[in-house]
């Protein structure tokens, strides 16, 4: 995509900057209650250039994660959880051409 601007009769062309490699890490990861004891809502801040986000979940501890899902939004509903159990989540941004960023902080919460 190229942007064109007109000024004083001269055309100016601006070429977009490529995405950094790696992308920035996710920030402000949090889990909030939804009112349904089998769900938690995952929220996090957007990362510049990210096209999607990979979500990793652990129902055991903050060390052993498995891939859970991919989303293009900065909010995601975790469903089918066991009430009273603590869940741990971390998120990784994915940019153009598969460029990835690092994991941010780990969020945890008890489904209730």
C-alpha cells in the first residue's frame, strides 16, 4: 500500500515501514470473569503490525502450556473450563509473513 499526498503542486509518495522482526511482546494480559463459571475472557493490548494472536493455555501451572487457539482480536472467550480450577494463559503476536513476537506476561485466574 502506498500513500500519496499533494502539497504545493508536488506529489509526495510515502512507502509504509516494514514490520519489525520480532514484533513487540504482548502487554497487559488479563483474564476476567464473565458471569458464567465455565468461561473466562482474555484481554490484552494490541501489538503494532500484528495480524493475529496465538493463545496458549495451561490448566496445571505457569510452565506447561499448549496451543489453544488463534484470534485476530484483542479479546477472546475461553470456554468449557472447570469451575474452581486456576488457568494460566499467555499470548504471542503474529505479523505479516509469519513474523512473531515474544510472549508477554502470563495471566491466571480461577474459573468461577
